[in-house]
C-alpha cells in the first residue's frame, strides 16, 4: 500500500490516477485531508492506512510568492518533511520525497549530479534544501527524488498556461537564457512506481535526480508547446525570446537547471521519454479532454 501526501497537486493527481488504473493499492491525501505540517494528521494517516511506502508530493511551489510568504513555504517544504520523516522512522516506513532543481544556483556548466553542492538562490530553493536535510537527519530509509520543470495533464503548470495563452494572444514572450529539463508527471509517476518494489527488497536509499530526457530553454519549450497545440487549433501566435533581465521577478531563478539522471537510470532501469514527445502527448490529452485544461 502506497500512502501519498500531496494528492491535490499535479504530480499527486497523476500518481493516484496511474496507481488506480494499474490496481496498485494507494491511499491519497490532499492538504485538506492531511497537512504534512500537522504531526497528528500525519500520524493518523500512517496508522489508518497500514502503508508499506510513503510518498511525499506535497510542497509550497509558488516560487515568487515564497519570497514574502516565508513562513508558509518553510512550513510546507521544511517543517512538513521533518514531521513526515520522524513519523516514518517511528513506523519503520520508507519515504520517497520529491525535491527540486532549485536547490542549485545554476552557475554550473553542464548538468547537475547528485553530489554537487546545493546553493539555492531564493526562499523556495532554500526551504526545499532544508527539507531534504531534515529528512536525511531523521530517517535513514529515505529516497529523495529531485526533478525539474514539471508539467502534465493535471493541476497548474507552464504547458497548460502556454496552451491557454496561445488561444488568447497573438504574441508571447518567454525567457531564452534559462535552461532545464522539462519533466512529465507521467514519467515522474512511472519512476516512483518503479522505486516502490525495489526499495522493498534492497536498501537503495539516498538522493537521485530524475528529469525529462533532453534540455531546452523556456522559450524553446513554449515554442514546441505552441506548435503542438496548433495542429489541433490552427492557432500559432508569434513567440519572442527575451532575457531574464527583461522579465524581472521577485525570486531569482537558476540559469542552468539541467539534471543528470544517469544514477537513477542505472539503479532503477528507467529513463524518461524525450520532453518533446511528452509535450506532444500531453497537449493531445488536453485537447481531447477539455476538462483537464481547467
């Protein structure tokens, strides 16, 4: 039985849906049902479900808002994971925790590997890095999965925003000097489901990177999204590349968010699809089920 926290987010919804489709036992809790920063709620969820694995997909992910909502970000990204780790340790349950490329400052040339030192630029990255460390200190049987530029059918993400903007505007502007590896929630879900049976048999604990295959910029990412949706809508707005300095935001973002997923691939025998292929299939899913686009 998988116990999932953060079921209301884009990854949580994808994971719960996939598990149920495959008849994999799962109990999924969103924040209203079990807030990970509430120790009693976490303990109750663990006790009631009799889980064999806990997955934490809950997080505060509003990168810019986090710069002022520091306490809220810390509660979700640091305090919550610490509480989860302590509860899992008491119950001797393995914990899979989802983390982020934003723990790095983006100054490295080339993809980041798991042993690179963290150096977050903003509150979101700092609280996520603190959450990782809180787990490491409190529970040996953990697997931290760092990912980047997540998109999918559910929740809020840039792909869905770009599809919506393509229907409304004739000109779009996106940053062309930040690079990363767009990661589909479908691939991330598959990665988690492959972790579950392996850690039940082998102590494969530690930190891993898992991201979509291929790297790109935000500009190129959106350009491919727009091209994919144009096949169905006939809409093809102009997309203009801009510099980060042309679009100031409250939070600084890493110029390089590329993650090397070699260790995960070698250990678990799974590699994400190329991000362009996943964009194509996700856009098609949104077109054929308009309710998902909301």
